[in-house]
C-alpha cells in the first residue's frame, strides 16, 4: 500500500510503498478514505513529542474509512461498516491505572504505562489501509462523508468532551479561547446546545468568522471578557497556556476553566493576585473522554448543527498539507484523502 512515511525528525513526509497490515485478533482492517492532520502529528514529526515507535513511522489518528477485513474473533464490526478511529486503541490492562478498570479514554494515554496509540506505537491513518482494535472504532452516522468525519475524530471529539466535562447549566455563558481546529467547532457545539457563547481571539480576521459560527460576542482577552460580564465556563482550545492564564480574569464566581489542549512551551499558572481560592472556581482537564462523547459529536455534525471547516488535500500533496498546517495557514483542519 501507499503511505505517508516520516523518514526522520523534521524531515519532509514522503509517499512510499509499504506492507499492508493484517488484522490480528479483535482487530479490523480499514480502507482509509480520509485522515485529518492533528497538530500533535506535526509535533511528533518535529520531535516535540516522542517520534513514532512504529516502523515505518506513519502518524495520523483522525482516520475515517470502510472496514474491508475482520481479524480472528472480531464480532462487533462487519465488512462494509463505515467507521472512524481514535487515538487510544487499548490500555495495557496490567498497570496500577488499568487495575482501576476505568473506561478507556484519552486519559489512558497519559496514565497507562503501555497504551496502544494510533500513529505513535502503532501505524497511523495516513495510509491507504489501517489496522486498529475493533473496540476503538465508532460507526459513522448516515449523512456524514469521510472527509467531514475525519476532524471530528480528534478535534471535534476533544471540543465536545471539554464542553461536556464542564457540565454547563442552562443559564450559563460559555467562552471559547482560541478559534482554530478545536475552537471553531467548540463555538458551534456550544451554540447547538443553546448556550450564550463568547469567542476569545486576538486575531481581528477571526471576529466576523466567529460570529458566523454562532458566537454572540467576540472579545480579545481575559480583561475584555471580564468587562463584558465574564463567563461561567472557559474552554481552552488554543495552544497557549499563557492566554489561558490571562482568561482567568474573565472567569465568573463558581466558574470552570477547561484545559483541552497541549502547550509544550509554557505553563498554566494561577498567580498570587488571583483570588481563585475564594471564588469557588475549578480547573478541569479534558481530552477524549469516552466513545459515547465521540458518537454525540459525530451525530451533531451529521444533523447539520456543527460543520467542520476543512481544506482537503489529495495524498500526493500531503507535504503541502503538513507545511500549511504547521504554519497555521489552514482554515481550520487539513484533511488528506486516500
């Protein structure tokens, strides 16, 4: 099969012929039709995160496609099923975290000692075929095409999980910090649920866009959010923890700030001048918080309540897609078709 292989750290991705994987027990073989480029893929290729342990190095965990073969003992999926894949395929089942028998979520990737990770220690979805655990797939709803589904499998999944984890109440106001791959969907998810929604962005060119996505108000930073009455929930969907710290200025009493992304260069801090302790506020973490949330996120897209903004690239232009995504020039998710 053809696959996008990363030869080395900071090397350009190359299309190469590699062996087609075969499904083992409990696995499925997927003919990949589309796979999104997550910023984590770029950080992995740059060496910011550990380089893929799979050989050859093929990343990609936003793969959507059709099952073409079942591994031995696989009964929950059928040939012909349209499915999406997830970042975490399985946990080790033996470590102290796994012994607690918690649901398999993105938290497993950070706490299990030996998780099975798509695109990290298992070949990822930037290829014509992909083998994954059947239990880590979700059936795609009717009415959603593969390219549209792809970014929901990580970016949309994370954005929706962050909103759900914050447990917003009907009267509360939601603010979304960072209007990018996650944020542009988080604004839409919030509006789809009927919440008053504020977009926080320092990019003037994203103001009108944020309003078109459903934002009732657009502010520049935490100070402007405070002046506008604040928010009960701040969803941090950008990659700047410095901006997240600043957004605390606009968090209301009893509010929750949800860190849903990674910033490898700075830390989230609560300064001594911030009376966080006296306001009953909370800091929450959110990633992929369970497949039921992914199903919900996909259903809202299939219903037309949320529409991912994507730029589609054919497989032979994946290097261009990676370059544009790394520079932040994609509005808002690069999706590669296979």
